[in-house]
C-alpha cells in the first residue's frame, strides 16, 4: 500500500496547542464511563522470526539516525515500525503536557482534514485519558469500550469510521525530568483485522527506540551545523523563543541542574528565559553551568556545559589568549593591544596561572576544552551563585 507522508515536521494545525493534550491519540473515542480496562494485559506469543525482525529493524533505526537528515529519518523510522507492527495510518508526535502543546507531528496515511475534523470532536475523547493513565504501555481502543457501544457514538459515526479508525493502538511515553512527551497512534481501517498481543509488544519494544533515535538524529544534525559554523558543541536542546523545551538530550538536563538545582521542565529556568528574551543569541553563566543559545529556524538551539576556568578570564586575558592562539609573538601582541611587552608578559603569566597551564600548547587545549573564547557570558543573578537564583526562580514561581 502506498503511504503518503502528509506532514513530517512542525505541525501547522492552528488548534493543536490550545486544547488539552488529548490530541496525542486522535483516536475514535467518546465520553464513556470511567472504569478499569476491559482486558489490558493479554499474553503475547513471540516467535523467533518476530524477534529477529524486531532486532533487525532496531539496528537499522540507529544506522538511519546517523546517516539521514531528520525529515528522511522520520519517514524511514515509520517504515521500520511498520515492519514490526502493521498499520494503515499513523500519527507520531512530540510535545509537553505543562503547559499543554504539541510541537512536532508526523501524519501518515491520513488527509490534512482529519486533524481539523478531530478538533471538532475532541471534547468527546476519552481514549486519550486512558492512554495518559498508563504511560509506557500500549493501549487498544477496545481495552476501554466494547464494539457495540463504540459504534453508537457520534465520535465513531462522524470521525472514526470516516477516517478508517476501526482499530487503534496507542502509546504515550513521557520524560519526567524534561517534561516532554512523545506519542504514537496506529490505526487500522478493517474491523476484521484487530491488533493482537504481538502488536502490543511490538509497539512497546519499538517506541522507546524511535524516540531516542529521533532525538539523536536531530541533536547530531544541530551539532554538525554548529561545528561547521565554528560554534561550540556539547549537550544540546531546542526550545521555542519563550523558553519552553521542544527537544533535549539527557546530558543537557544534567547540565541545567548543576546551575539550577531542582529544575524540571518543560520550561527553562527563569533567569535563562529572561536572558533569551533580551537577545536571540547569547550566553548565560549560572555559576556551575554555562548555557549558550542561537536562533534555529523559528526556535532556539541551546548548548550547555560545565563552567570552566576559561569563563573566569577577563576581557584582556581573553584578548591575549586569542592572539596567542593566532600565533602572535609577544611584540606583536603588545603592538596590537597598545601596551608594552612587559605588560604582555604579565598578562600571559596571569592567564597561564588562572588556567593552570605552563605553555602555549596547554593553554590552547585548555581554552578549547573550556568552550572557546567567545565573549564573556552574562551572569545569572544573584552573582554569588546559581543556587539562590534557582530558589528564587523555581519553575513554580510566578
């Protein structure tokens, strides 16, 4: 069957960031009585052929992540999932629940008007809540409702049957520390072709790897672009201009927590958000951590690293270090800076002492390891350290 990729990248749907996070499943669902799942833990019989196929697709997934650009990787990853769990159409998305938003959506095998139609029926979606209550588990629509009840619902009559959602298998995967959420919703159009136990296992097996491989794919691309432009590389993240995370790697979360202990996402620490509002690119010294940001499409690319001795260099020490790295002699540096050679020697002595090095080669290595010699970062206030700032600017603060 030919699969059309309707959207692969940023969602353009105008309403998908306003209502609840229920868009994460876009399933044929309804207002139904609350209760336990009808049958949510079937046993799965997995044979050797299935296991070999799943392992083959997982290995290919990570190879694709290294070699393909993000849009091509997205298409390839979906086809690898299809080799393990068969579906007719799919939605794969990423966002966060607090504040509610969906940042990226890949829609396969459905027309654009499907999402518009869903927005009209979204208030009747009970399946979303069921999936959110069991993160990390594959949930079948008929775990929550029987067929006879389902076909009587307006949501089925005006949405599910229209868009071939006779069977739905969904999984939600949250990232607790960053506050980000990923979701997959798989649809089959033939009621006589239900999802089985092996499909559940397949989705639960594949989805964590899909999310991680996508993160690696996007972060690696950003790092390559930064390196080619001569910018610093390191643990990275992407946020919107308001400082709400869209994507990040685990190392970036760890860096933020050294500067702002106790921080959790998806909103970046308030001192960092304020600094980003003042300038589209820059650096912030948070005591134990340094965060840099630059524009990336309509968003911001952030890179974090542990603070180093390089961050404590004065402007004049940075100028001297930069000229030494260029290979200038003491006399040339003195002429460039308008000072005497003896003054240059004093600057070099203090520079080496601050960095804990004894010669030019060690100094160059120390500067490179410490993030380079871009202009000195602004400080998070209060300047005595980031811990006090974190206490005053915790995510729960107004």
